[in-house]
């Protein structure tokens, strides 16, 4: 979650220019890109564990699918209300009506993006997870794992051509964000299922660590190649090497190595989805109000920590109330 928040708060940068040069801001931003792949792999892993004894994979997945859909709809509505109330109180009725008009316009002219992203950009994860879950369940129900892997690799490749490689000769130039839907998440979700079949051991920690280091080096080499060859921004949601970074970190985590066990931190586990969902409230709240010390790099660090701490507290508080608990736990 700290990595996700670092992506969204963009520390040590002028957010208008990040990606035009290799600096501390872009290094942190790209190092943090392991986080969402790991969330997809972990989701696939624990879902696979859950349905491993089921004779009806699709049926067993319906409850999870309904919950993901409900979370997406409820959090989308929540962010519409939060944004609207904030504009109404801070900028008046005209600003509020403009935001409503913008939201309606997005639904009419960009319906696919609206459906796959919701009212706040980070909520794209939930529809992507839902689609990945349903596709995986469908193929496994038909006993077509190999076909599923091929489809997942194919979609990931299309996502690359529409994203990081869109300036290449084979690039796909469109306004659609290929991070959304199944293009990015499906391959990681399927990988989580495969890892569950392989039964992780403590030795995975070493293998995962080595893979992560090698993949991170490849990731920056790949980004530099794209930048030098086609002028592609160094700030990318994912490149080819991101898959191996995500796999390496996931192997380390799933190894359950004794050195990774921290009871206090594991207490956050049950509400981590809630922290993910709510954190953008605090990202926006302090976006232009986090100059606490007047020292840029110190304020940037405090910004990340403050968003994480407040999001965790908010998610814990919501988990204690019956009316809000379904949103976070």
C-alpha cells in the first residue's frame, strides 16, 4: 500500500514533468510498480486455494464476483458524493454543477472507460479483478488452463502495444487505457492460480528475490530503450519486465519465509482492500496542502506516510461499524 500511495502522490517530483528524465522521482515511481501486480497474483492465489476443492468453479466464484462488483459500485458512488460535496463547500454551486456535467459527459462519450474505471482512477483495479476472476473461472471450468494462459499472454501483449509500446511500429494508438479491463490484470491473476498449484516453499524467497532484482534491472533498461528509441515517457504503468518483477515479489511473499512474519503488520491484512479504496480521499485532501515543513523532500515523505496512516485508521474505523464494514473488510 505504501508503494501504491507513492505512485499516486508522486514524491520528489514536479508531477507535470515526471517521465522526461531519469531522476529520483521516476526511480521510486517505477520501483513501486510491483505493488498492483502483487495484488493481482495474491488475489489469484487465494481464490485458487478457495476453489481447489470445488466441483463448480463458476458457482463458487459468484459470491466473490458479486462482492467485487458491489465494492466497485459503492466506492464509485462514494467518490462522486465526496468530490461533489467538496466542490460544493469549497468552490460553490457552479463548480459542483460543472463536475456533475463532466461526470455525465464521461458516461455518455466514454462509457467503456467509465465502466472499467468508475468515478476515481484507482478504482480500475476492481473491474479488472472481476473480469480476471470470471475469465479464469470460465476457462478452468472447461479445463482449458493452457488456452487461458495463451489468452492472458495475448491480452498482456495487446496492452503493451496500446501502452508502453504504442509509439513503436506495432503500437496501438487509442484513447483507451490498456491498464483497464483484462489486459494487465488477467496474466497476474492466472499466475497466482499457477503458483498455488506449485505449492510455495520457504526456498521461494531466495528465488523470488533473485528474480525481482534481475527483473528490476531489465525494467529500467527496457524503459530507457523505449525513451531513447521512441521518446516514450519513463513513467509507465507496466512494461514487459513488470511481469517478472511482480512474479518475483509474489514468490517472496508467498514463500511465507520466517523473516517475513510480522504479527503487527499482518493485522492490516484483512482491511488492505479498504485502505486501497479509501486512500485517494487523503491523496486529494493533501494534494495542495502538504507543505508542512517547507522542506520539499521532507514534506513529500510526510505526505506518503500521512496518507497511509490516515487511510489505515479510516479503514479500521469503518471496519468497526456494521454499516461501513462491507466497504473495507
